[in-house]
């Protein structure tokens, strides 16, 4: 029974991992660029919440919509003001720009907040558990998993059934043709980056409710996000969920078998996937 509980906890951890990769998968699927600053956007969302809760005592879940809107604006501005100007046939230029952005954001967070560990207080949810017979599941991890499912489903619906989603899919398929149809692809890219930053902020706040973070925590989250989308399959929204769940289960089982292993077994899973199935578990697909 203990192993079943470990697997269930791994699945719930995988929901958080999947959220780390969701925005990155969207960016890669639409613009074909790897946003190296994605991990810093995850952490920046949490530190924005720290700023507001430090000034006004308020529950993080109530604050969540404000953080989402602000981070959407930050992502939109970064894309419109910087990244759009280096997009082209050379993938190295946006890669280097977002790498530079990650360094700037990380050092800015250190300058503003210092390097101390911080965490968001979710109140009784931090220690609350749900007893299912011999199984005990944390309410906060379970809630995080359900939030991940809801966000994946909402994004899939938006891409498949809204005018904005049709523009995003068309831009992903052929941005040059879309431009000839009168669609401003740069504005589409900016909205996608804004949404990616908003999703990253949600993941960052949920992370900070579960554990403490520092301004240097973005690098590890970026690594997890990349592993999630590579294991699942590049360009597919639901594949990122699959990749996150697989990585979470492997990490949970690895910690149980070898508490000193850290993230080793997750990295080994990535290598196995790359060798056996380079296109990922779900294969390489268009953004959906």
C-alpha cells in the first residue's frame, strides 16, 4: 500500500511539473524558440506574490488573479519589446536573448529581495490531508494536480474552439501565410508569451506554497520544464501533462528507493527517452 501511495504522490507532484512545462511547451509549439528565461518567470510570479502579501495580509489563492494579470502583462511586454525584434531564421538570437533575460531577472530578484529562502503560507492547507482508508493524500498537492488538469483542459479548449486559438494554430503552422491574411503575427506571439508567463506564475505560486524558494530556484525549474516537454513530446499540450506525470512518478519512486538520489532518476528517464524515442512519449505534434 505504501508503494501505491508513493505513486499517487508522484502523480500529484507530476501535476506541478507539468505546469512548469505548459507555458514553455506553448512557446515552443508556436514560435519554435526555447525560452531560457521561463524558470525565472516561474519564480518571479512567486516573488510578486511575496511583495503583495508582505504589504497586505491576504491569502495567496485570493491574490492569484492579480499575479496572473500582472505576469501576463510582463510576458506580453517582453515579447513585444524585445523577443519579437530578434525572431527570424536564426534560432540562436532568441536563445541568447532569453538567456540574457534570465540572468537579468535573477539578479534583479536578488537585488530586490535578497537571497534568503521564502515561502507562501497557504494556511491549514499546507498540512491538511485526505484519508482514503489506508492511503493519505495531501490536500495541497491534490489541489495542485486538479488545477493542472483544469489549466491543461482550458488551454486545449481555447486553442481548439476560440478565434484566438485558431489564430495561434495558424501562426504555428505557417506564420508567413498568416501575415498575408492580415494577422499581426507579432501580436499573436506577444499574447502567447503573456499567457506563458501567466501560467508560469501560477506554477511558481503553487510551488512556493509547497516549499521554500530563492531567486536562484529558476534554473532547476527550467530544467524540469525542459525535461517535461522532451519526455512528453515537443509541441503537444497534452504531451506535456504526460511528461510531467511520468517525471513526477519517477522522482517519487526514486526518492523512496534512494533518498540521496535527488533528481538523478528523472535525468536518467530523459536519457532513456531520448535514446529510445527521441520524439517523446506522445510523438512530435503540432500545438494542440
